[in-house]
């Protein structure tokens, strides 16, 4: 009951002013890191808004990375890799780095299988998103979280 | 500056139809543009390897585009289906357009 009385004592104008002030703080306080929204926007840009399926992507990521400077990232995608049915491109993204992109790969049927492995920098604990584009224009994605004990940006 | 040196691992021999793994690494600091020189406090400008292209007998088979989030000394491993003997060429492109190449032969029996 006490709460209600407190709320009613704030005029509407007052409340609006407070809200906009809070908004300004949030805007100014956004750290220079990508977030889920940046990754979502990136995925939307790549897929053109088409729906993204799941499955067939196997991620090989450590659960905990002691050193964010070099974190193994590997994936393999179940695909026959024939001229009619192959994985065209794979995009690796991270939602807690200064920019969402990590790397992207273009595959060809000549490879016979679809997998790749590299090492990336992670600034902090975050989600890794792998988006695969098939030759027929469909998309698949997989996601995993990596805990980072020491970040790997700047220095 | 440390010398930029590519290193690749390709099996010398493979059976026809076998899927082999190709590994490629280049020594490169991959400056993100965010790091600072500890002595001078000045920002180190961005300079990374932004592209890696693997081709077999002149045909591109695999391309990787790297962003600053890729670690120093970028390493990449990928599969390739051996069908005939030939030569791989690997190309790394640095910001600013400098290119580094390596090549390896593979015999398919």
C-alpha cells in the first residue's frame, strides 16, 4: 500500500522527465561492445529476414576459455557437399566483442565436407553464433556460450 | 616487426576420394586497431590479415574472411576431397593489399 502512495505523489510530467533522463543515461552508458541486438541485426542483414532453422551444425567450443586471446572455434556441418546440395558460407559471430563479426568462410563442393577450425579473441564471457547459408538460400544457426576468464581485446 | 611467415600442412599423398585436412597458419600480429603501444601510449592502427584463399590447380576451393576478432597468428583448418594430383596455392591478404603466398603439392594415388 505504501508503494502506491509513493507512486501517486510523482506527477506525470515528473515521471516523464525521469524516464527520459534514465533513457539518456542508458544511451550514454552503452559500452562499446556488440550485443545480442547487433548480432540479430547482422543475421537479419545476411538472411534478408528469412527464417533460420536449427540443427546439423556441430560446434566445438570450450566451455571455459582461460585466455580470451586465442579461443578455439570449430564447427562441422552435416552436408553431402555435392554441386546440388552444399553449404555456401558460414558466418561466425560473437555478441560480447567490440564488433559482432569474427570470421566468415566460403565453401565449395570440392571440399567434400563442411568444417573449419580457427582461433578467435573474446573480450568477455559471451555467446558465439554460427550461421550457415546453404546453396538453396536457406539458413541454419547454432549457438554456444564461452566463459572467458581473461579477456582478449586491446592491451 | 616480426617476419610474416606462412606455414601450411598438406598431406603429401592421399587416396582418391579421401577427405584430407589442410592446415594453414601465418605469423602475423593482427593489430585490431584497439591496442596501444605500451611504451608510447599511442594507438596501434588496425592491420590484420583480412582474407585467406586456398585454391587447388588454380581453382578457388575455400575462402576465409577474417575480422579483428581473429587471434594473432591466424590459424585455419579445413577439409578437402582428394580427387587428383595437383598443387595447392594459399594466399593471405593483409589490410592495405599486401599478399603472402605459399604452395604445396599433393599426390593422389
